[in-house]
C-alpha cells in the first residue's frame, strides 16, 4: 500500500512539473518585439506555443488589437487577456487586461 501511494505522488508531481507553462515566455516575446514590425512580420516570428486571433482584431480608435487566445500550459490564476497592439499595421506594444 505504501509503495502504491509513493508511486501516485511521484506520478502527480511529474505531471504538475512536467507541463511547461509558456506564460512568461509569451510575455517576454511580445515585450521584445521590435517596434514598427508589420502584422505579417509578427505572424512569421510567432512562437509555436501561442495562438493569436489574427482574423478578428478589436478596433479601438485607429489601432488594431489582436488577442492571444492560447498560451500552451497556461495556468494564469488571474485570467488575464493579452493583446498585440498595432497602429497603421505597425506593432506598438502588448496590452494586458483583466
């Protein structure tokens, strides 16, 4: 019985720590994008671990906000939404909202 519980704990810990959370890498990537990159250029350097809704940007004044819809392994307890903001088809910054 003791052996089974140790095995269960080992499997549980492996699962919890084995799932890579790319949240910080996503924030770092977005914050380090060069300003004035085009939408197409950002699409080309988009990491495999995120998904962005390129087809449905939010239009706010003269800006387009593209939602990052998926971050692989994300377990953000605050449930933040992250956007890539473009003005005149040029990257400006990352915006995060609750």
